[in-house]
C-alpha cells in the first residue's frame, strides 16, 4: 500500500514555521503563552510569556513532547486479542507463543507492510513518533531466504515512510531454541540467521536507511537462549569497528521465570547476571522486560545506565510478572516503554498499568516517583521520554535543536480545559479513558490532524483484509 503523497508527510524544505500555545511542557516544566518556531524539521526557538505574531499558528490545547515506543513486534498486531481463550489450565507465555508461531506461517511481505502501516498510524495517533522495531521475521516459509536480503525489513521501512513514523530498526539475530545453541524448531524457521547472514542483513538495512533523517539502526539479539556467547562477541566486535562503539544493542531478557531457571541450569548464572559478567553492560544496551531480577542485578543495570524496556500491557497480558519498579526508581534507573505485542497502543495504558501494578503488589498508592518529582504522572512521562530517547537514539523533547516532534491534547475535554498546568499530566494519565491526542507533528510536519491521519481509511481497509486472511482464512 504505497503512499503517493510523501511530500505531504515529510516536507522540511520550507520557511520557518511559528506556533503559539497557551500551555507548553518545556524541559524546565510547564510554561505559559509560548511562541516557538521550527525550521528544517528542528525546533529553532522558544519564547515564554509571549504573544502570537502575524502568521503564527495557534495550537488549541496543551502541547507536550511525543515519546519513543522502544519495543515493537509489528506483525503481532494482527493477532492482538486472539489468544484470550483458555485452552490449557496452565496457560502462559509459552502457550501464547505457539499461536504466534502459527500466525507467522501465513504472513507475506505485503501483509507485513499492511500490518505495520496500520500499526504505525495508530501509534502516531497515540503520541508515539519513533518506534524501536525489534524485527525477527526475516525469511519466507520454511526459512527460505528471499532473493533480496532484508526483504521483510524493507517492508517495515516502507510502512514507516507511508505513515510518517520515525523508525529505529533493530534487526534481530535469532539462531537457536535454547541455551547452549540448541537447534531451532520448525516454528522458528522464518526467524533464523547464522552470524554471517545476520551481518549481511545488518549491512543491507544500513544501506537502506542511510539517507533517511528520521530512521536509525541498532543491533539486536533475540535473547540469551537464542544466541551463544561467541555470536554476541563476533557481532559486537564486527559492528563496533564500523560504528565506533555507538550502535544501540537491544535484547529480551529475564521476561519469564522459565528463562531464569533454564539460564541457571545451563550456566549457573541468572540471565542479567550472566550478561553483566560475561559481556558487560553500558548505556548502549536496552534490556527488554528484565522482569525477574535480584537486588544485585537491579543495581548492576542502574549503575551501567542501560535502559530497561518495559512493556506493561503486554507483560500483564502474558502473565510475565511485575518489574521491581519502586526499587529501580530509588536506584535512579533508566527505563522507557514499548507496546511489544500491541494488545494496547496507548501511552496512557502503558504508564497507568505500570504504576497500578506496583500499587497492587505493594498495597500502597503513588509508587513511581522520585525525590525531585513527586507528581506520579509527571515522573512517569518524563522517565518514559528520557528512556525512549536513549533506547531509540533520538532526541525528542521541546528543546532548541531537537527534531520538531510534539503533540497537542484536546482542550475541549473538561480535565484539560479546567485543570492548572501542574495537574495536566496526572489528569491525562489517570483520569482519561478516551484518546486525548488531537494533533501530532513529526519533524514539523502535521501528521495527525484533529485525530485523523490522511492515509487512515485506505490503511484500515487493507488491514481488515489481512486480518480476515491470516486469522480466519477468508
């Protein structure tokens, strides 16, 4: 489903654009009557306590930075809500995975593009403007390689371009079914690469996104059960030479208790413990989930300044467990949010679920705050902004020189209209059930206008047909 109107989505060769808003969330906090300008897709200036100028566009509603969704498996959106049938009294992540493997066998490259395009449109509507795409659906049926290296990755890049989403592409090395280099099973055939074929894939992805100002590339290992230590070392040593130790590194880790037990049985160490001692952690790493941690593992992550990639609605849906968020906040740990399997595409739901999980575990209120930020909604949003930026290699936020991404909330909603600025984030995150993201700008381009995307109707119809084909054989 190609977009023939790309210049409508990304057209930065324009004169400076000027906007005026009564309430704007700047890095220093909420500011009133802000006049700001954009040139070549970047923020040029901000003036507080100002007045509109001739030609400036008035934004009606609170203006916030957008955030990066740091963990996505785009193709899984097609099966969201389809696994909520109990076929086993001990249903778990592992039984959900069996259904996912069956769905994977039906997807074509065209299907993948349709699914991702609709997904990214819906993410933009929620206020995400960059997505970390943890991409491991590489090959055709039975694991047959496509003629073009990176064919499926190309579909994700095209979907991002069709929708206007910024993409942090994370091609995944996935070679084994269990610790110690166990042979992959039939359900994993479309995911599997050797170290050598993975490096070729990574190179192909780099050449594809080289000239796109909004796309980034990282390194990705599916999990410690899917790769070996020599593979990790070979990939990092090879790519570090090319990227000068700046390339992002993402990995699933310690999501399930079974993974922890299998790691202990194989190596005598827990997953995060092993990764920290055998490979080493730093700020380039994003540890996705990291649900089951000891105190020493938690301290090691925080000290390394790695980001923990939390996906609260997916973790809840899969019954993973509850991340030790309160203690991690006390460690000044870094974290961001992702929508993972896409049972939800709402920033509100992710952050609310994260906070409420901590409350239910502790049987107390107001858990995720810091000494310098006691308003829970503000702390949640600003930490998600910070962690998403680091994990996706972007600089989102209303600051001179940053990419001009921002959202406007619906001022007609009573809580937005009546509340003082200090209460806006708490009101949005804890009191709204409808989507309040009215307008979204990416690099200064107005992508979501009054809740709508210009491609949404065509995209929705194409997605309906893919759902029918893949899920219901119609």
